[in-house]
C-alpha cells in the first residue's frame, strides 16, 4: 500500500510540473489517503505483534 502511495505522489508531482492542477490535486489526495491507511495498518500490526508475545 505504501508503494501505491508513492506512485500516486510521483504522479502528482509530474502532473504539477506539467500544469495539470486538478489531476495533481486528485493524485495527491489519493496518495495522502493511502499513506494514512498504511500508517494505521502498520501501527495495528505493531500493537498486535506486541500482545502476541
């Protein structure tokens, strides 16, 4: 999932360079959402790993 967030972030940067503001904003928001989902899942995995021991 972090991989997809990075891909959408790169798409947003490239779109912003070429002047596609709407596409850049959409890709950046998707990247942000995926990154926060990744963080939540990583924290949950860390917490569940601690309690399993």
